[in-house]
């Protein structure tokens, strides 16, 4: 006998019983050279010494975060193919997506530093602002201070990752990863 919808939603995760198919599509085919970014970056740094150490450190930080975000996205995509009524599957996907968002946000921060301009204005509702929100909530919440009726501070639906205050659609997260990956390909 399986867990009832009521039990899933009340004791495991908000709206977990409504999950049918998570839209976390693989990006592996779009970036087949991602495994080579590190080697290409260091070869470029060795043979093209025109990059200052300061710029090289920042560029490498972007490449590292982007590669990690892609890996976490792929792990989430693979895990999402499992039984979504399985508590273990749910939390595996959630863990990979929270890690992915963390790496995406850190990568975006390094891009912001390299460009010298903000990625969003507070309150603009942009995808970058919402990614930042989910990242911060995921990292800095007090489990003992969950809002009434919530079982988790960050949870999933078929199309997005949610907090009570903000939602980041998987398509938006995928686009942020794509943007970082294009930057990383150029840097490498």
C-alpha cells in the first residue's frame, strides 16, 4: 500500500501528490564539450598570456560554477525520470536542483563582477532576482520557522521550483544555465 495523496502533501512536501512529470530536460547534447572546458581554459591561460591573473581567476570561477550547475542539472534530470511518488526520488531531485541553483547564482555573481553591472534591480521580478531568492531561501532558512502549513521551504511542481514567495520555472533556470554555458565556452 502506497502513501496517500493527503500524507504526501501534508507530511512530505507541499503539492507532492500533484507531480506527474518534471520538465527538467537534459542539456547534455547542447554542450557536448563541457567536459573539456577546464583543460581548454588552462591551455589557453598557458599559451595566451594576455589574460591578467585577476581576470583568469574570475573566468575560472565562472567556468567551475557553470560546469557544476550543468552536472547538477543533468543529475536532477536523470533522477526526475524515477517514481515521483517516491519520497527518496523527490528529495534527490530537490537536492540536485537546490545545488544547481546555488552554482547558477554563484556563476551569475561572478559574471556580474566581471561586467561591473547588476543583473537585476530589487523588486523587478526578473528570473535572476527569483533565482537569487530561491538560492538564499534554500541556504539560509530556519527549519523551525517554517510558515504554517508548509512542510518544506523549497519544493517542486512539474514546471518549477518554489518558495512561498517566489517561483523559478525550470525553463528559466535552464536559460540561465545556457547563458552561463555560452560564457564558459567562450572563456575556455
